[in-house]
C-alpha cells in the first residue's frame, strides 16, 4: 500500500527515431522495467506510471499537456535512455505546469567491459543524452530536481521519494482553502502579508470569517455529540482530576469538546485544509480553542495562531509531505531560551496549540488560566516531543517575494521535568548552534512561528520551495554567518532581477 494512494508520478522516457524500431523496443522495455521497479519499491511512496516512450515534439507536448490536466498526476520523472534532441522538448516543457525530476540513470549498473560494442553504446547513451536534456531545461530557466545514480540504488530511490513527497505537498497546496477566523493579530508584522501574491505563488486561497460563523457551528452541537467526544477524551488522555466526571471543571471540558465538534464540522463543510485563530477576537466563544486545535492538527489540518495564514498553510503542506513517516509535525514557536554557554537551546511551545502528533507518550489533559485574552480557562493536552533530528521552517513575505527559512535541529530532553509548565513543548538545539542559527534566522527575517517536524528533512522543503519557485535558505551544520549574509545579499539581487517587471 502506497502512502499517497490517490497520487502518481508519470515515468516519461525521451528518445528519437534515429536508432530504428528494434532499439526503441528495447528502450520501451527497459523503461517499463524501471517504472515498475520504482513503483514496487518500498522506498517509493506513490505509484510510478509508465508512459510510452516519446520520440517526437508532438508526443512530448502531448504527454506534458496530459500531465497538466490529470488530477492524480503530481509530476513527471523524465529519463533519457538514449539521445533525445532537446529542441523537441521546448514546447512541452514550456507548457508543463507540474514539477519534474530528471532521473540521470542508466538501465545497467556496470559497463560490460569485455563485451561492449557499438550496439550497446548506441542504446545506453544517458551519460550524454541526459546532458542534452539538462541543457534545455537550464536554458528555459526551469526549476527541477536532478537525481544521479543507478535506479535500483537505495540512495537514488530515497532522493526520488523526497521529491515525490514535495510534489505531493505542492499538489495539495494548489487550490487549498485556508480558513482564517478574524484578522491578523493587531500590529504583528510577520504573520501578515500579501494574500494575492501567496495565491499566485503558493496556490492556496485564504478566506476570512467572523468568529460568529464558528460560534454558529459550536452552538449547534448536541449534548449527545459532546458525550461521545468527552468519552473519547477520558479514554485517550491522562485526564486531570478537576476535568474528570464529577470534577469541578468538567463543564469546561465539555465546552472544549463542543468547540472541537463545531470547528471540525465547519472545516469539513467548507473543504478547508488549514485554519487560523486569533485570541484577540473570540467574541461568542468562552475559551480559546486549545485541545480542539491540537487534535485537528493531529488529523492533518494545518494551523497557526494569531491569524498567521502563511504558517498554517506551511504546516498543512509539511503534514502532507510527512504522510506515513515516523515522527510528528506541528505548529511551533520559539518561546524561551536556555543560554548557558556551551549548552544553549530553545524551548518551543505556544499558548496551547501544539500538535499531538509530536507527543512522546500519552498526553495529559489539563486546564489552566491563559493569563492573556481575558477568556475562561482553556483545556489543552500537555506533552513533550521525543528526542531526535528535526527541522523548523518558516515562510515570510519580504515585500517583493516569499522566502522559506529552514533550520535543522536536534530535539533533546528537557534538563529537568517541566512540572509546572502547562503547555505542550519541544526542546531543541539548532544547528550549527543556537548562537549562529538564531542570528542567521533573524537576519533572514524568519518568523517567530514555524512549522516543526520530526518526520521530514530540509531537502523535502527545498524541493517544495523550488516547485513554488520561492527563495529557500538553509541554516544547518555547515552554516557560517559571514557566508550566509552574502547569500542573502546575492539573493536580494537575484530576486530583484529575475522577477522582471
Ligand atoms: Mn504566536
């Protein structure tokens, strides 16, 4: 069973008629074997569909147009078994609106040193056929991924799989609907931005609602529905005594369940894939949604707080890209630091809304005052993220473009149990270290909100940024601040010029 059941990539092999029908028959057979081999591999998360070998400009254009209009096709893997003169590809590649990966591989692993003859040479030409194809893709200024190596190698298949995950996220983003309850938090800069440009570049649509639209759904929830969900809470969490049946705050738990049911129905009815809330604007809701948001995120919805629609959409895309992988993905915020020299780290959390997919064990369900927002105490689940590698990512609007900033991190255990901290959290050491990483993040204009994942790596996000054609900067183990500052300056010039008028 593939992780992306309703998605597929097409395997397209380029050739020409110069070699004769016999050679083309072998090309087709080999291509089919590669497509099937990839498709059957456990490392590959979606179907790879073989397409007949293309040998003319018309056939190339047609397969690109077919890919554009096929709702399940998320991209093409393109391979040159032989030499396919690349002028034939110009019209097709110009028309193609789906991502493509250039697989620079060969059917055979080894050169048959003692038997090799000119027939073999004529049939196995990807070493130069791939370069001819690559030239025209570069000449056309097309973003794509190039993967080099034998198609059966695990590292090659893993690179293909990473690209497929990015393509799945990109496919999901285009046309996605994001629901925003109320506006951006007043006076906050980074959470706002150009929604028209976001739709042009990133493909999703942000629709705004008054909180009253949500309240209308919450008010319709019946007692029987609340009974059912509260029973699930009782079963699934370590429930604080005051929230248990007969406890002094049981009604608060029931109200939290009511928010979850109403919010879920609202999102389902409108076909929304992500949403934002704003604690400043909760008119008609008694609590800020906490447990509701945490559970909806765990079910695959993107989310960010304070009207941050860009991070909500990014968290959704990251969740799609992470599908079926070990480790969770959540909305996150760099909250406070441990600045002990030689042992600096970040405590990440939010007021409430951290996704349960990153919980290390059964979360506890608790109620505590919020201290801000002036509403009733909200119910939230509390847990800590497990140790291991991860990433935090942010997309910001720089006025003339979007920039994705990604930091590779190592999640670590808290130094001591966080007995009094009433929110879910993750503790991490950013790469290369907090001092360099935080300076680089700040110089890049990265947000205080991020998408946090222990499932996907920076490469998936870079492939996604390439598909969206937005700027990507990585802060990782080899980041050097002086070089990083230069990269930002060079990018300023590149994106100024490349945008044109
Ligand atoms: Mn926040």
